[in-house]
C-alpha cells in the first residue's frame, strides 16, 4: 500500500470517527482531528466552515437519525490531495440504510481535511 493510499484512508477513517461521535466532547475532539482549522463541509443541506459549525451539522444528523452510524461502502479512491468515497447511514437496530451518499475530500498538508463536497445518493421521503 502506498503512502498516499494510507493518507487517504487515514483521513477517511478520522472523518467517520467524527461523524460517528455521539458525545459533544468526543465529537469536538474528533472534528479537530479530522478537519484542518478553517476546514469546510458542503452538501445539499449544509455549507459550513470551521470545527464548531461542522460539529453542529454532525450533531443535527444524530438528532435526526438516532441510533444510526455512518459506514464506508466500497474503497477509498484518491490522487494528489483529493479522495472520494461512498457511505451509508445504517441503523444499529435493524441494519437498514435509508441514507447513502458520496463525498469528495481535499486534504491539507498535514493530512487533515480542508474541504468536503458531499452528495446525497439516497434520502428517505420527508428527510
């Protein structure tokens, strides 16, 4: 495995740690580990910058989907400072995955995320 592949996979691993952190202190720590200072997150429902705003978007997702966790689907693909991957939001009770998406991340020099462009591939009606 190349150093660049490790870099992408490590960044995505930290990304999912942040998205799956349920407790505010753990989420704050995970967001800081995953995102560079001044990093951003954009998807069809959010366009935010900074650790505090990113943590708030993650908290809102947990409020809307309690008992769900974000899981990587497939491989992480990357080149230069950019990687892409797909994910599902999975119920820890019944394994259903009503939400799925694909994200493209750009990394800073230290390997943390500089920006996320998220796409929602599957969303339940009314969400």
